[in-house]
C-alpha cells in the first residue's frame, strides 16, 4: 500500500520506490538527505526534506552537469 507523492509524480509500491532511489543514487552518488519536518498520523507520514548532491549521472533524462544541486 506504499505510495510516495513526489514533485515528479507518485511512486506506488516499495519496489518502484527502491528503483527510484537507486536511480537517484546513481545520478547523485554523494546525495545527502536532511529531514526538516516530519508529520505523522496512524496511516501516513509526511516528510519535508532538503536534498543536496553532485549531479554526476543521467537523471530523469537530464545529462550530468557535474554541478552541486540543492533542492
């Protein structure tokens, strides 16, 4: 029943979520996730986070820029 609602769209299922994370780590091998806020309920959780890494691989069709990104 896992669904992650991301800016790029929903990712349903743990297998698809894990694949998305592997794709992210391939493109940003030094990625750093910093949680900012967590809101929890019995059947769901929302996490606001800060994302930082160097864009060294293809990501969602974008070729590597070799630049540091902050999202």
